[in-house]
């Protein structure tokens, strides 16, 4: 009996030590081993004759039940990608209760990938596509186009030769705001909201919009970029510029802008990139870094954030950083995601900052994380395009993967990665 108790005690102590060892080994920024294959989910669409007919994940959101919605495009039968929505279970497997095996193709929106997504309070999914033309589509919780919205579930915006639609959000009253070359607001049925701007459309101040947020008072802030510089603009709820913000409604930013978040203090946190044109690299406009900055409600830079208002972070061993996403952890920490490139080789990259704008050196390798994908025959073309964060703080990054295959054209896939927050 004593020997048996000693054995049980030994097993208990060993189990505790093993758990503690595993917990100690886990680090913020590591790929989550409980998700997909070692933290990576690859939804492969096989070989295509042309690299333009590629799959891509451009944006993502987390449903209240923890399922992950990804929007982008999948290869089409006519040689052009079609807009698509995918839904994954919490472990990374495709949710077969959604669409066809977890994927919804929208062939009527061809060569115009979805670029942003929002979730209504009733669980319906609103996705926006943009490029040559811009479209808004709404899907039921099961993945069918919602026939009560627009025409057969789709609304075409009055945009020709526009820019990728980079933002969509649902107001508390259910109206839908879209940031494109201009701003649009739709009623819940997809009709243009005539109380907003001119018949539901507002000419965007500055450059084409890259992001938008809704302030607690109902006003709207947009970010826009033109090369290495950016502009914030603030609008009243009817679409009129709020001239009390910045200078006549606009404020310049420290660098390019791709994302906006509201930390709850009334300030606005901006994510983007900072380019150093003094560093000359063949084929590159210059070295670039992740950039996070914060602005007061008046539009003035917050000098108490980071170093004099912002923090720029290069990715070690990579020359350029193309920032694509900004999000807040439940702790208030700030995460940026994008594509790091060196000699045409791309990788998913992340960096994290404290709420005060200081680089979080406990995250990854002194504040940055890089994920490289093998390609076999040739180096793959990879792009990290979207970022979202789960309620437990785990970080989801989505993007695209295209690699040349000998005698078979190009293999293409959507990549979904999940990283640990702590």
C-alpha cells in the first residue's frame, strides 16, 4: 500500500512538473499548437494555371461563439478569383455547417475580393469588396446571401476605378458604414441612407480611406494614406466634416495609416508604417518599420505615447514592412501585423506594444514575431493581410500563399495563423 501511494505521489508530482514545464515553454507570440497544424491552418485550392487566380484571406473577425470568419477570394472557374467567405471552428477546422463545407463563393462578384468584414448583432455577416467596382454583400448565419438586403443580398456602390474598400462597421442602430475612396452609409435593408452626405455618400477628405472607427458620440474618424504619409479626418454623424478636429477637420499622421482603434480613453491609436528614404535599397523605396501612434480627441498627437507620440519598430533582417492590421488585446496591449520583405522573400510579421506605446519585449523576439513558409520548388509569395484578436487574447492573422509548381502552374492557399498572447 505504501509503495502504491509513493507511486501515485510520484506521478502527481511528475504531472505537475510537466504542466509547469509546458507553461514555462509557452511564450507570447509563439504559434498556438492547439490550432490547425502547429498554429497554422492552410486551406489549399490546388494548382491554378495563372498566379492571378489566387486565393487570399484579407480580413477576419471572431464570432461570439469563438468561430473565425475570414473573407477574401478563392480561385474561380473563369480564371479570375471570386469573392468568398470562410468560417472556421475554434480548432482551425472548416465549419461544415457554413456554406459548402465551410466556404461560400460569390461568383457574381468576380475579380473583386472581399477586403473587410463586420458582424451584425443578429449574427449576419457583412462583407465589402472593392477595386474596379465596390460591392457590399450580406450573408445569413448559415452562409446564404441575405435576400432581404439590396438585390439578392448584394449592393453595388457607385465606385468605378476605385480603391480597395478598407473598412466596414455596423452602427448601434444597424446602419452600415463603408470606407472606400469615399464614405458610404447604408440602411439595414441595403438602401443608401439619404441623411448621410449626398444620398448616402461623402467625399472622403484627403487620400482614399484605409480604415474607420465610430466614436461613442456617433461621429466618424477615418484614416487615409498617400504613399508614406497619412491623414485623419473626423465627420459628424451626418457626414459633415467636424471642423473642431485638427485643422478644419483633418490632422496629419506620422506615417502611412492602415488601422484605427479606440483604447477607451477618448484617444485614437493609429497603426501604419514609417519609411526611411535615406536608406537606399535596390528595388525598394527605402527601409520601413511598423509604426504606432496616438492622437488626442482634438486631433493633436499625444506626446506622452511612445517617444513623442509614436513608436517605430523595424523587423530584424527584413528591409520593408507593409503593415496591414491593427488590433487591441483585452489587456490594452496594441498589436500590429503585416508582411516583412527582404530580397523579394516575404514573411508574416507581428509586433506588440504596451498601452503606453512602448515595445513589449516579452512578445516574440524582443517585441517582434516572424513566420516564414517553405515553398519547395521556389520561394512562395506570401502576404499577411488581416488581423483580429480573440476574447482570450490569442492573435489571428490571415493572408495568402502562392507558390510555383513545376509543370502545374501555381498552387494557392489561404493561410490562417493563431499566436499565443501570453
